[in-house]
C-alpha cells in the first residue's frame, strides 16, 4: 500500500481477535520506533513489551478502570513507552526553548510503531489513561521513570472507520496565522 493508503488505514482500534502477534512483526514495529528522529538524536525512550499472558493480564487491570479502556481485555500485547532522560544537548535545548523535546520524541516514535503495525496488518491504540504506578510495578520500571503512553497491539477485528478531519483551510495557514 502507498503512504496515503497507510495513513487512511491506521486507526485507533478497540476490538481485537483472540490471536497472538508474531515476534517478527513486533520486532519490525520496534525497529520502526527505534529509527525515529529525536531532538539531538537523544532517543529518550525504552519500550517494554508485555506479551506473557500473566503480565498482560496484570497490565489489563492497570489500564481498564473507571469505565475507561474496557477493550484492553482483548489485547494480546501491551507496549509501555518509558520516557528516558534526554542527552545533554536536548535537555539544555528543552530548558532554553521551554519545549518538552523528549515527549515530542516519544510521540514520533510511537507513531512510527503504529504506522508500521498498520502496514503489517496489526491494529493499535495509544493509551494515556492508566494507572502508571501499577504499570511501573508490574513491569519493574524504576520509580523515577515516567510512562506517558501505552500502545495496545493485536489483530483488529474492528470495522474500518472513515476519517473525519477538519478541512485543510481550518488547520493550515501560510505566512501568517491570521
């Protein structure tokens, strides 16, 4: 599929088949994330892949709460994106420019992961609502680290939805915001 078809195909899936994800496909998604650009080549991420049924079961409990993310009970793989310390140059730049470069960087890496998954026929959903403290405990992530994002991964059986987006004229300006 060409790039535009890939963009139209990728969606946040919330319905999954009861089917394991092949290691080769997970590794291809991780490689796509690893190759992502980052501020000053800082690469401020670690991906912790939960695929063992016992670990995934605990992750599901830490993710589905208060009526949110019930779909996670079907997902065979959950990837935690751990925010790592940026290198010195990116850290200084973040302070000087008052921009959270590491958070931008993990967003890019997570998107690359999800786009690669879509190309491989996998469904994904990025999740920000979860019990971070429990996730860190389950995955043995040090207490000083942050986990801003989880990615659900599996074979989607959700209906493909047509994308609803704002018209280009509302989101793009040339030479001036006005």
